[in-house]
C-alpha cells in the first residue's frame, strides 16, 4: 500500500541527476522539493548557483516546481524569496495539507507530480500519502538536529532491509 509506505519509489544520488529523461519516463510535469539536505545543506541560507541552474533547466524543459519545507518561516523565506515559485514553511510533512495546496498552486495532479526529499518519515511518507512519485536523495550536508540524526538510524535500517525493493534512477 503506497499510501502508508516509508519506501521511496526511487532513489537518486542528488537532485541534479533528475534529468529530462527522468521527467519524460515517469510522466512528471511538476516537482516539489524539500530544502534542507535535499537541495542544500541546512547551513546554506540561499540557493547556490548549482541549484539556480537546475531550476533554470526545469523551466527550460517546461517542468513546474515549488518548495515545501517543515523548517521555519525565516529559513524558508530567505531561501525562496527570489525564486518566484510557490513555497510553504512549517508544512508538517507527512501531513497532506500543504502538499495539496502546493499542487493546486502548480495546477498539477498528484499522479504527474514528484516529491523530492531526504527523509523517509516526512518527505517520502508525505509523497506516498499523496500518491505522488516519491524520490529520496542521498542527504546533502550534516543533519540539522540531533533528532534528525536519531531518525536517520531508523531510516538506514529500513532502507537496508528493503534494498531489494528499491530502485535507483541514474542518468545515462
Ligand atoms: Mg530535509
């Protein structure tokens, strides 16, 4: 049952690996990103050039995108203010409320949308509950809090146990 699963539909080494072929192959027209340890380390206040270039790439191939983060207003606003795309902070993923809102903002269906994040209990579970394509990135940078480090131990165990079920996306 996908809706209750902590397992991602796909693993990817980092966001940049999600190339044009990925969007075509999986029929993805809109993508919702987590920020911390997904796009950047949690210590990076603003999107660096590689993230901005990736967003330009998405625009160039007609993929809509947005940000949904569980982090604070200050952190998320400082990161997103110049991006010109929808964003939500304190989103309480895996709750569906803000994921529903962001899909409405993007005028996207869940089945043609992906959620890209680094945590099973928030991002992946949230994406699966929404019936979006859930994509787990290998975390970027250090864990933001000791609670996150604590959760990662469980996440690792879950992923290791289910390695045979997991599928990795790699650009050719
Ligand atoms: Mg994160």
